[in-house]
């Protein structure tokens, strides 16, 4: 059976701290401060580009509370700054930077990502998040974190304005005619004069249309309001789905919502996170996992408790997840998507907490095994239409990425389901997402 909506799957990769696994910083060779060095990021990008992966994805962490100084923050550096430098060291790989709509302004975001798209030759994408970590609020004033509904109301207006700013210069508004001394025709550039519930933005943007027309929009949120935001605006949805059944339901729902907003469902791509812990044999993979777990202490258990909204002591390793206790927490304000994915995995597969930790890598689907086993799982989900591809959550950087590129990618290419060459020059070209033309005013 072939996926009816894709000719080739999408595979991108995240560089999170020194690796997604909490024990990565102790397990890997290299200095604990490598995540602050440009060579660390450019090496990962070049490895991914060698494997023809579609994009490099960076998180943006605005508070220290989630990692609590036990390991590097997963998005400590400003992702647009890092990716601007990575752009100069690469040719094809997409550059996906996370930025919050809750703690930014539309004009700044529109300008920042337009700049990255121009400087990279059309490889930029914005991963919009609404920020679910309560401690972030204290770094941006005295107010608390807005509730879930308010964050998404703000996000919808935010994206609408960013799109208007990106489109404020029509195609061809930058004329560049030296003979006639006409650089740009200001009469063909739109002033927004936008006034809404949360923002007032005059515009236009300082920059003309980018090589992609607009940078791509990624969206990371799996609640009902998050799905609506994705269905309305997103090109790619980054989500946490721990079972194939849940992934099938999620993708079908997002596509149905996109159609309700008047969009072609095939224009929106769903790429869940996937953490692979690989070995030449299954025993070697399990040994790698065991050593990482040993080096991380209780870090994974603490992360799971934080994700689902309970105390660490509530999670008994060899007992089922306390679903009723977790769902009774009326003060829960973190990611509904991460919580739902973990609980769905636990209940659907009837797993203990220990078993959930083995299959839930930092909130995402985790597979521990050989390259063949990883490729089989990836192909199965894609062929059954559960996904358009995956966003790899690398366990240890760079060794986990190198293993995937050297051993899993060739299997997928041999089976004819993953690209052997980039199909174009822009991220839109490589993802098969159309350029949106905008006529000049």
C-alpha cells in the first residue's frame, strides 16, 4: 500500500541541546558547552544535508525551568541567529526556527524570517508556538502566562498580520532599473493600517517578497485550537504522536479541518517527532539506551511528570500511568498535545510507566533498535497514511544523526520512499508546497 497523498516522505531533524535524551551531554564525546559553538550546528547541518534531509529544526527556550540546570536547555541559543550562520555553510537544507507568538511582536517576526529567507536563498520557515511553560511569563513582565484559549486567539491574529506583512510587497515591486533610476515602486507596496484586538500595525515591511514568496509556516500544537491554527495557516504540522492509530486520527482530522478552511488538504504536511536510538544489533541499541538512561538519573521521569502534569512521586515505574489523577489536575496549563500523546500510548498499549518511558522519547515516539527496524516502522507509518514524514529528535548529537544518515536513509532510499537528491532550490520546492503569488498593489 502506498501513501495516497505523497510521492516521497519528508524527513527533517531537530538539534535540541546536545541531544534529545537527557543523558546525551554525558554520553557524547566533546565539551559540555559544544551547544554554544557554531561548528556544532554547522556540522549537524552538513551531515543532514549529506543525507538529503529536508530541514534543520531548532527550538527556542525562554526559561530554564524545564531542564532546571540538569542539562543544556534544548533551545538556549536564538534559533534565527544560529540558522543565519548555518545558511552560509550549507546549500539546500531548510532552516526552521521556532518563535513564540505570545512573547514577540508580529512586525519583528515578519522582518526576522523574511531576512533569513532572503539570506538563505529561500530556505526559511517559522515554527510558531504559543508558549506553554508558565515560568516564561516572568521573563517578559509581571503578568502570568495567558490561558490556553487566549494564547491561541492572539496567535491567529499574529499570523494573519505576519502574512499581510510578508505580502505587503507584491511580486515585482522591487524593480531595480538603474537606467531609469527606479529602485522600487512604492505605489505597488501595500500599507496595512491594521487594527485588531491585540495589535495595531501600520506596515509595510521593510523587505520585499522573499524567494519563497513567504517563508513556510510550521506549527507545533495538537489541541483543538492548535489544530485549527494549523489547518488555517500552516504548511507543516509538528506534533507528538506515540501510536500509529493516534497519528492516523490526527492527520485525518487536520486535513479535514484544512478543507473546512477552504484549503487543499494535500497542501498541509504532518510530521510527528521521532527519536531513534540505533545500534548494529537490537542488543547494541538497547545497551545505548540503557547507558543513556543510567547517565541521566531520574531526568526522563521528571520530564514525563512535567509533561503530563503530576508529581514525580505519582509515577510508579512498574504500575500503570495514573490517568485519572493526571486528568483531574484542573491547574494543568502545559502542552495538551504532549500530555495526550503520553496518555494515549499508556492506555492504548496498556503500558506501565517504565514501558512508557521506553517508548516516549521526551514526549515523542521512540524506537530502540536496528536501522532496519527503524526503517520498517517509518515506512509502515508513511505507507498507511499516518504521516507525511517525521521530524527526527536526535538522541545524541552528532552520533545519533550520523547513524541515521549512514544506515537508515540508504534503506529508505533503496525502497524508493525517500529522496536521493533535492528537487529544487527552496524549501517549498523540496517539500512540494506551492509558491503563493501576490500581485502588486
